[in-house]
């Protein structure tokens, strides 16, 4: 295969700027592509928090990409570009340094120019390609922040034959975030005309960035096969299901991969004890270390439920309200939680720890070490999500021999199969309906299996044998990219 040229445009990139799975994918997929000999270049904003939180990183100015100016609607924009490789790879990340827009405390803001920040990022990526004289085979766009690029290719940059054969792929990481703004921002789109915008939305006084991309991108993808089907329904479509049904032939679901260089109990330096399928007895040392770190009593044979999550409506924290206290009341078990977010859910978890002081503990905030220790030291990992486009924690849990307890939705349905003791098949516990009774049933099934050592060991080995690496998932993106480029692949830029 002729090497591909991919520009990966994103709002997040691990470890520099991260709020969720988008950052992990933005690092892992281009790194896989580079390792396979493709030319993958990542573009993202140079947020103010990056230098503050990563003083060890050396950013190198890109000589040909300094003090670039362009007109964008009523604005005169100026930016420069700095670069550094993704840690542990040769994959270049290019950071757009626009002092008027990006040096703020947060990755995302509620500021009145939030739309402009990501429009400028999108335009900057195209300006960079022009100065490189480099035409990507595929612009790989991610979520609403970068979804307007197909519009600019068809309008502001339509004159430039450099992009004549470039295609656009828009990946939906979470359809719940759409980048909808009032139609008053129309002059700040910098468009010669508005014919390609959704006219009904304009009449209703809004402009949807993601919707625009869904209508105009050459191909669409999302982060699991089941989610690709779900978002075409009213229940999961967030008002865009009609658009997605119309584009069903251009939509594909590809599971996110897992970076096993980071998430592997055999090599994880954040654990109290490394282990593998052949040394599962060493997993118990991590349970002991986890409970000790959180001030809970360790008793051999007592199971631990763990959760690492954003405390948000999507994650189904409210589903824990009834079944979790019932489980802790009826069984000798432990529960540990790590996360931050909505006050309502934090209050519940704090209250649970007070109600069951020797059984439950909640750590507010985030700790990378504690996240790894929860994965390794828990016996069960809870993910009762209302919806879950892909999910990564259930895949981490499988690798660590920690049985996921999940609702059958999105990527959770694609990666966790119900364990059946009668056949020895399956790797976790799955409930269908979004009810407390459903979750309680799954947790009870988990405890029953845990109490049967032979069945439990079979489940753990099934879980740890699953392979969701980028070596498995990455080639599916390569095949998609390759199918998008014209027959005359390999043409000079």
C-alpha cells in the first residue's frame, strides 16, 4: 500500500490536553499510523495549561509556520506553530499558538468567542497545509470542534487545487456535544456565502457545527459499531438521527483501541504488584494496597467494586442510588470510587462513604496512580452508563482481570459478553434495561460467580485474553482511509 497522508485535527491530545477518550485516541491512532510508515500529523491548540502542566516539554517553533496572518470574517488572525513529538514516538504534534484565543485555563470555555477559537484552529490547519505544500489524503476530523473544515474546503479554500483530491472523515466521539451556537455568529464564520449551511437551522436562529460536518464530510465514523446504529435512533440521536439515517451508507463504527503500553498489568509501574494470567494470585496484593490507600479494611476473599468516572448524567451514577446501598447492606463487600463532576453525584458518593464507613470510600478529583490501582485492585468495575459511545475503562478492566459490570449500550455492548458458568463463555456481567433492578441483578450475578473459584478464574482468563490493541483496531482505519482516496493514490502533493 502507498503510504497515506493523514492530518488529524483535534481539540485534545494525551498527555498534553485531556478531558476524555478523545485525547487518548488522538495520540494512539496517529502513533500507530506513523509506526506503519504513514505520514500522520496532529494539529491542536496550544492551550495555556499545556506549558504550565508540562514544563519538561520542549516545543520547537516550525520555521515556515511563524507569524501567519489571515482574515476571518471581521477578524485579522495571527498565529504561529510549535511542535513536539508525542512522548515515546516519532509522531509529530503541531500546536497552534494564537495568543488571542488559546492561552486560557481550560481546554473548553463558556466564553462568548468559544466558536471562534475552534474556527480559527480549523482554518489554521488548512493554512499550515498550504505552506507545507502538503495535501492530506484524508483530513481526519474529531467532534464538533473541527467539523466545519469540510465547509471551508468547499468555500473559502475551493480555489486551491492543492486540496482537489483530499477527503474528509468526521469521527463522532460523543453525539451529545454538538457545538450549537446562535445565528448571530454568522459574520464570524468568514464565509463568502451561506448556501451550504442548514437553512432551516438558520431560520430557527442557530448554527450547528457538528451537524454541518455530518452533512458535508465525505465519510463519517464513530467509536463503536453498536453506537453507530444507536445514534440513528431517536433515543440516542440527540436530534440528529434523521441526518445520520440519511448518511447511513457513509457511516461506520470502529472501536477505539487500548494503549497496552500504558494499560497492562504485566508492565504497569503504578501497581503494587505486576501480574499476568499465569500469576493472578499477585492481583490480590493490589487489592490490599488499594484498600490500604483509601483507609478501608482488607479481608482476604471480600470482593471490591470499583468505579473511575466523570460524575455526569451520561455515566449513569444515579442508577447506583438504590442497588449499591442494598449490596453493601446485604453483603460483606467494598466499594471505591474515583471521579469528579456534578455535585448531586458527588454528594451521593460522599454520603455513601459516611453511611458505610468500613465498606465505601470516595476520592474526589483524579489520580493516575489511583485509577490504575482501582483497575488492578478491584474485582468488579462498574459502568452503568445511559449511553457509552465506546468506553475505555471496561477494556482496561478486562486486561486487568477485573470483571466489568455494564449496561448493554454502545461500545460496552461490543466489548463485554455476559459470563455463563454453564459454558465457561463470557468476560463480564451485562444488564439490558436502564433500571436499578437491572444493575442489582448484574451485581448479584457477579458476587455469585466470585464465590465460585473455578468459574471466577475462567472469567478472568477470558477477560485477560481479549485484544483491543491498536494493532487490531488501527488497520480498520487504514482500510477506511485507503478506500477514500482516489484510484491514483500516491500522487505527489
